[in-house]
């Protein structure tokens, strides 16, 4: 979620990207293992902007827009998340944590606060695949989320078919010059 201040560090070092405002998007993929039917789902963040003086960057995902490729499974996932009461998953990264990263490194670690189901947990994301152009910065994030740490119970069917407690998340972060 989550994660975007790395772009600020890179942006501030690039003359063409040193804008006061960047438009951001995050496309995420989550991999879930199950005893019978493992699957991969997708989620797109709500649009957001990043100001160069922001101390925190917040990215949100609407649970009702997350997709697994099967409508019934999507409904079960929404029920597990209690999406009626907790409709969003939120990720937050601090600019200070980003300033310690080396954008030339092959990978780096970035602490994120992830909020879901009314609970906030800190996770460590691996940052990789930095790319930059005159108008855009992008990078990838990867991290595990343990559902039980958010008081979420993975679904099971008759205790035979079970979904794993750990979900592997990968995300592509894109920050572009904003014309607003």
C-alpha cells in the first residue's frame, strides 16, 4: 500500500521531475495459497497526489474493487475483510525512511504501515526495479501480509479447503508529473 516517498527522493534528484506535485498510482497483485485452489488477485489504488513537502504518503485500496477472477471468491474475500465496516486498505510510507534509501541499489528495504480491518501493522517491503524518465518514476514493492495479524481469519470450506494465512503482495508504484 503505501511506499511512494521513494519516488520523492528520486524526484528531488532529477531536474525534469522536481515538481511540487506528482500524481500517483499503485497496481498491486496478491498471491494466495490454498489447499485446492491457489489464486492471484489484483487491486488498483485510488488516485493520489504527492507533494514534495509531504512527511507521509498515503495510498488507499477499495476492498470492493479487489478482484480474484471469480465473483464468488471476491464476495468471500469482501466478507473476510468485513468490507462493509472496513472498506479500505491503507498503506503509509514516511519520507524520512525514504531518505535513507540508495536509489542506485538493486534492492532496498522500506518500512510501511499497513492498515486493514481497523488494525495497523508495520511491514518491511523490498523495493526494486527503479526506473525513471523525464516525466515519471516507478518502482516495485514486495512484502508478505499475515492475515491473522489483522484479526482476519482466512476462509475455509468444511475445514478441508483452507486458505493460507500469509498473502504475498507485489506492487508497481508510478509517480508522474502532475499538470494540476
